[in-house]
C-alpha cells in the first residue's frame, strides 16, 4: 500500500547543464508507473530542474536552512526552496552530520520547517562502522529518529520519508544485506509507532541507502519494511536510474 520511492542523491556531482541534459533524456524514457521518483541535486541546479520536469520526476534539494532568512552566509532557506517549487529536501545526510557538524537538533528544526513549507523531508539516519561493531547501532538509530520527529504532528509525520543509510555502506560498494537493511528499517518503523501509532508508522515510507545499484535494488525492495532507495553513485547515469525505477516496481 506504500508507493515505492526511488530518489537519487547527486551530492556534488554534475554541472547545471549536465543536470538539465540528464533530466531531458530521462523524461524521454518510458518510465514505469507506480513508482515515485525524484532527483536531489545541488542548490544552483534546482531552478532549471524544477522548470524542466513534469509530474513523473520530483525534484529535491540536498539540504536547506531552517531559518526563513538571516545572516547565514552561504546557506539556502527551506522557505526559498518551497517558493521555487522544490518537492523534497534531504535532511541530516550522514555527510552533513559528519562533515558539517549537523546535530539531531538541527535535523529536527529542518524537518519541522520543511513540513511547514510543504516540502517533503527525506530524513537520513545511520550508524558508523564503529557503532555497528560496538553494538550501539540500534540506540543510534532510535535516538536519531526520536529527535527528528520531535514536535511533528501525526498528520505531518505520515508525509515524512526516512532513509536508513549505514555510513559504512555509503559509496563503498559494501552494501548491507537485504535482511539486515530490513531489520533496521523495521526498527525505524517500530520507533515511529512508539512515537505516534501504527497508522502513522504504516504510512511512513522508509528507504534503504548505501551502494544500491540496478543489480541489487529488487532484493531490497522485496523486503517488507523497505519501500525504496536513496541512491548516490548509481543515480548519476540515466540508464542506471531507469533500471532502479524498473527494479522498484511492485510485482
Ligand atoms: P551510494 O549509493 O553512492 O553508496 O550513496 C548512498 C547515499 O549516500 C545516498 O544518500
């Protein structure tokens, strides 16, 4: 009953012109129905992508600031993303948490702002290799989820997308097994159920992210708690992105 959702996270790849050419080529393909798709791209790409797309491909930002305006040099507000017509915003990606010191509190403020401005948040959570090995990883995930959803209303919570991305599997080619990814997505769902109720937890879409490719996407999608994927490297080529969408179709 949850529509599968594949989102590409381009990170700091492609120029604006390359992004536009990608989208044009993608929109000329025969895209599968019944799968939601989005491309999340750097800020300066978004205007052209939003103008160039149609309802088959959503456009997302990779970050956004929770303040509507102010003296925050180099930042872009979620308010202005919303004004531009951006559909999604990735919040709390591990690269932002680790390299740009984003805290659980920042993530929560961004989630609340995105929901207020009708931009769907794709909230990332995930543990480091060290946390996996010293067995603190379940605690890490529940803490991140509890913090992200603080103060979110029941009706808004249903709109949120969560991406479980173990840090040790990002860009490493070392993907989590589908069983393990499913267990972690189940943990996310159970945490949301405790915070709200089953109605909410059954509505939230949970993606797995970390070295997802056309060759393994079907396996992840066959798991009951995995509703889609947040994909870095394999989202950068049109053919590969289309294959990911094909692989995510409900069978
Ligand atoms: P890769 O698919 O390149 O491992 O990246 C995953 C990711 O970080 C998506 O947000």
